[in-house]
C-alpha cells in the first residue's frame, strides 16, 4: 500500500488541515483514500470524475468520527458500545487490518484489501466465556447523499439506493446527474436485515439525507422492521462474519448484474386478483394472506386482500411485495373517509367546508397549531383534487357533490385573495402568498369548469395562473404549472378567448427557455434540490417543446431526464423500486415529526407523470413500465378502511428512534390518486 495524498481536491485540503496521514488502496477504475492511523476509508474516488465525493467528508460539519466509514455499534444482552478507534492497525501491501475491542466481550476485526474492488470483511468474535446474544449491529456507510444546491449536487454528490434483503443486499451510490460510474456495495457473506439513518434532525434539516447505517440486525430498537430482525447468538469464541465488495460499475444494468440476485420478480406491486411471478430455484415462502403456488422456474404469488407482504427466498433472502385495491375502489374508500373524518365541520360558515389532516388512530382532526404544513390549504388541495376527479367520473354521490361545492366556495373566500393570488391557509398566520399553490387551485377550478361548464370557474383558473405569472411563477419550478397552463389555454380557446390562451402558452415557452438556459444551476425552493424541482423542470420543457416543436428543447429534455431518474433506485422492493428519495416529509407533514427516508412518498408519482408525458422520441416500453411501478407503489399508503398515511418512514430507526412505520396522520398523500386520474383523463395511461 503506497502512502500518498492522492484524493479529491476538496478532501485533500481538509485532510491536510487536520494533519491526517492518508494512503490509497486500488479499486479498479478508482481508489479508496485511507486514514493511515485508523485504517478507515475517508473517500472513494472515480478516476474519471475525481471531483465527485461518494462519501461525506470533513467539509460537512456534522460528519464526525462516530459516523466514519466502517465504524459502528453493537447492542447485546448485558452491554452495548461503539467502535471507531482501533487498538491495532496492521498494513501490508494493499491489505489493512484494524482490530477493535467493544465492551470487553466483543472483538471486531475489519479486513480491507484493494484490487479490482475493495473487499471488506467484518469479523465479530465473542471474546467472553459465555454465549453472547447481539440484538443490534450496525455499520456506518456515510454516502454523500447531500443537497447543497442543484449545481453542486449534480456535479459532486450521489444518491444512495439501499436494499437490505438479508443475504440479498446492496447499495448503489449513483451520481445525481445520472452520468458516470456507480459505486456499488454488494454483500458477499452474511446478511443485512435493515438500515438506519442518523443525524436527521432540526440541525441538518431537509438538504441532507444523514448518515446511513447498514444493519445485520436492529432487533433491540425495532424488532418487526423489514419483515423481522433476528438476534445473532455467538458461542464463546465464535464469529459472525459480514463481507462485501465496494467497486465501480459502468451503469445500473452492470451493477444489477453484479449483485447476483437469487430471484427475479415479474413485478413488485399488483392489483388483488393479479399475480406476481418469482423466478428462482430456491424455496419461497410469504406472509399469511399470500398464496404461493409452484410453477415452472419458480412460484406464483397471489393475495386474498390488499396489503404489503414479506416474501422470503431461500434461507435468508427477503423482499416486500404489494397487492392493492383497484384505483376506483381506493378512491371511493378514501373519499368516504375524507368526507366523514377530514372536514372541519365544527367551524363557522365556509370554514366548515375545509379539508384538514386527521389522526387516523383517533379520527380527531389535527389543529393547525401554527404549523404551515397542517393548514387547511396548500397540499390539502390535493385531497380536493382527488374528490373532484372522482365526482367527474360519477364515483361519488350527491352528498359529495355538495361537499365539493362547499370546498370551492371556501377556497374562493379563504385560499385566494382579491388579486387571485393563493394563500397558504385560512388562518391569519398563514395568509401570505404561496405561489406554489397556484397551479393546484387552477387545476381544481378547471376540473369544475370541465364537469359543470361554468365559465366563472374557467376564468378563476386562468386568473390564478395570470396573477401567478405577474408574481414570478414562470421563474420558479412549481409542481403542475406547465401542464395546467396548457390545459387552461386549450379551454380558453374553446371558450372563444384565443388571445388570453396564447398568453399562457407564451409563458410556458418563455419559462422553458429560461430554465434551459440555467443549465445545472436550478433555483431552490423550500429544499435546495429535490426530485420535485427536476420533475417540474422536465414538464416545462416537455410542454414548451410540444408548443414550439423546437428540436433544441427535445435535446434539453434528453439531457435532464437522467437527473430525474437518478432519484429512484432499482431495488427489488415494492416501496423502493423507482421511487424517488425523499427524507423530510415525515417531519414537515407527519404527526410524529420524524425525519428520515419516506418510501413511498406521493410526489414520487411526479416521475411517473414525466415518463408518461415524454415526447414520443423518448418514451419507451421501459419508461412506461417504470411509471406504472411508481404509481402502483404509492397504493401502499392507503388502508382498507379508507384511512391513509402521509409518510411511511422507512429506516429501522432515525437517530435511534424506531421508525419503519406509517405516520398516523392522513394529510396530503391523495395527490397521488389525483395525478393518476389526471394521467388517465389525458389518455396517457390506464387506471389499475
């Protein structure tokens, strides 16, 4: 092993400032930079993209020693502890060994060897003279899933797509711009039954995913997570071994080929009554409620009722599949629940027609409490959109029609000011303008116009957009703007208002050209960079291209599509496959106020809407299939009684607090159903 300071420029400066002696281990098309004193990798570098940081480094102020790569923790009967400072470090050539002693009962030996890939082996030995029962065992893997801003993120950061299916486990650290090599961690020995996230709190806020911890088990803190967390029992002197490779892969397909998957699933989510085929030579079992029938080359899975189910493959591999209701059934159940439990009927006048969040465990509506994401406006508009779509299809009764009339009157009076600018909510502290809401309100009143034919609804829809444009709507990436602007423009032509229609079309084209000119330097909103910025960017380019036919805009779409797709991973798991990473909504929108990965989150459906609205030159059977998978994944958020969750927080724990559970608040998740029904109404897909 040659001692050197060869690493990324940013990391090199920081390491020298901290007087850290480093060395490198070869990793095929790149290298690992190692802290010589501890044997810990501090950065992985792709030779073709040396500026990209695959790991958090000393430039991140909350990245501390206890989160360094390969450090970790153990909870066992009788003791617990962490390891980060080895008692022994041995080096020979491209091999380094570090030994840690934890709690006087566990020895941790970490072996690292460079070559075509970095091979890491963790040996946990019971150093006591009694059996040792381990109930939590986590290893830190601080991937640089970080969003300082769009330009920095696209050039220098990675999305970490995590799959912990027991012996079938991996992480793909994919460049956020969708280009360049993937850093892949692939489990070779042992099992990973879950993952946790740390450093997710009000200090790190929404522009950092936090520290990812891979778990052999987390039974001590969340025994039921990911289908169950087994204890690890070691006899005196016995070892538990985890081993993985960390290497470079040219693209997602090459990485998946390198994971040596023990099974292939025909799909991960299906409607009740349909099936999922599992191709494998290994035995397959599943949770109660799933029928497993042997077929050629594997088994066929069917379900008797809607729900998420763990499927076990062989001795120690597992994943999760979803069987869901038909969209119409889900919408009817949700609509009945909303009308029964999510209206603020106790308030006076038009305020009684508002739709608000509800605690699904008590069915008590959630007071705003001064929290802007619990208002009676903003994202709750999505619930009204779902109801309006359902009513237009004849799925709801006259009581629902009256409720929608009431909500429309409430919105006119309390969510829209005299200038046609949107207010965040009816209460005084939320009365400021929030342009983000303009397209959603415009869509609601356009739907009412299309269904009822009232010209005042169309006029309000157009005025919402026109006022928004006066206030700068074309220069921020708001969800739904270009799509509804084009739809309103079409309706205005039918109403004999061609000049007004052209003004909206011109605004869409101007907006598309403006954002195309920004390149990677996209403006942030409430989050510095996210999938819900890139999806509106692509929609605006798609609509500008459709209006103009400009081939240059087609190339702008082609260039940016990988940015969007990189947010979603290829995990063979119903909640994860293609679903964009979001890790703050449990805090902002949920009742538990818990940070951490939300899978699936309804805005992941924005990726599906982009894929289904792509120009014909870019839309393929693969993009259509991915869109369907994303739309189906979000059906996991609706329960049999019509209740729902705004956030399923995925990790076993977040900052040590149990997660992997749905937040009890039904809040804003119905945007997913509204988006799916809009896609169907536009002739772009069918409803499941």
